């Protein structure tokens, strides 16, 4: 239990320092000091700063799962159809990303391009939730059935990654919420065509 708390404290301190100072401007010693552990203790839990980013990705999946279970499957969303829930889920994942500094997200993306084993794994919590929402929407008829679940999932992923990268490349006055109309338009395109 103590070991888990120490590991979480190191991660929390690192992410905070990355947000405040930029990923490249923070060293292991600084992270260890902020977490109130020795440099040696840092290396018990993490090999390097990239390891912290991988752990951070894992923690985001837990956040996505909690949102799905408590919000999308909860009372406040019980009157929504699955397409509307899919829309909210895509926006939520973008919002979570934007809660970090643009610098941290840039480093995160740079790390992910070096380490395909973490981000692209389809067993990450993010993907089964996306797949489940698409399947439910197709079953209830709120999403077209002529496009495969896998294709919708891949297009969704491309859109969220693209919007995140676009946000990272913009100046700090641009909000992630300003990108949400793209999600709304995508969801409109997924709706079944009215029968003529």
C-alpha cells in the first residue's frame, strides 16, 4: 500500500511539474524533490520520464472508464440515446486531454510515436468503451449500420487525435471546446439517412 502511494505521489508531482515548467525543463531530481522521495526511490518505480508518461496514459484510461460507468451509464444520461452518449464521450476525452498543458500533450504524443505498444493497444479502456457505444448506437438505430464498427472507431480516433494535435499547435487562447462542432458534425454524418 505504501509503495503504491509513493508511486502515485511521484506521478502526480511529475505531471504537475510538466504542466508548470514544460516536460523538457523538468529533471528527475526535481520530480523526486517535489514528491519528497530520493532519486533512488524514483528509479524503483520509473525508469525515466517517458515511463511516467506511459503511467499517465494508464491513469487516463481509468478516468475514461469512471466517466463511462458513472456518467454515461448513470441517471443523468439515461434519457440520451447511444449516439448522444458517443458524442459526449468523444468530447470528454478531448476535454481531459486539454486539462494538461499543450507542452505536456506534445511530449505525450512524441512519446507515443516512439512507443506503439501503449497507445495503439486496442485493449486499452478507451477502445472497448468506444466500441460498445458504437455497437449500442447501431443496434438502437441512432448510428448507420452500413459503416463497420471498426471503421467508425478508427475515424473517431483519427478525429480526436487530429483535433488534439491541432489544439496543441494553436496559441493558448484556443480552447478545446472550440473544436467540439467537429464532433457534432461527425455524429450528424453517422446518423441514418432518412428513407426517401
